C-alpha cells in the first residue's frame, strides 16, 4: 500500500497527547473508538457504525477529528473510505493509554498485533 492511498495523518512521533485526549473527549468519537477497537477496517457509513441517528456530514467531521489527532488511519479505495485504529502507533507513542481508555469505556481490549 502506498502513502497516496491514505488520507493525511500525523506521523507517530507527532501524535500529541492533548490533541488525542481532546479528540476522544466527545461521546460520539469515543463510540467510534469502541467500534474501531476490533482491529478491522470499517466503512464510513453512519449506519455501519451504529450512528444512523447522525447526519453523514457530522459523522465525517468526527472521523476527520480522530484522523487528524492520530487515532485512526483512513484508506482510500476509489470513492470509498475505510477507517481503522492506529493501535500499534498509539501503543508505541503512549503505552497503556489505549488499553485504559477502552477498559474505562467497557470495551473488550484486543491485543496489539
């Protein structure tokens, strides 16, 4: 996979703790984090994410905030976008933080690959 197939995101070393925590301070974005915690790629459709009560542009905004904070990565495939958690990068940058966040939210915490 080439870098051209990913939307812009910060390098691992550039992920800022304050920005990361601010991004996750919103209930919708925490809900997205829980969805992405399974380690799979997810489409951007609100219905697929259990957010069908929100407008598509609102969901896109929340996804952009997570990506720009370094929480997720977005792969482009034609007109489709697929989002996944940057688990390895987050664990390298802030060991244990993601596990603590997911545990506090009551999610099962899959081990890093």
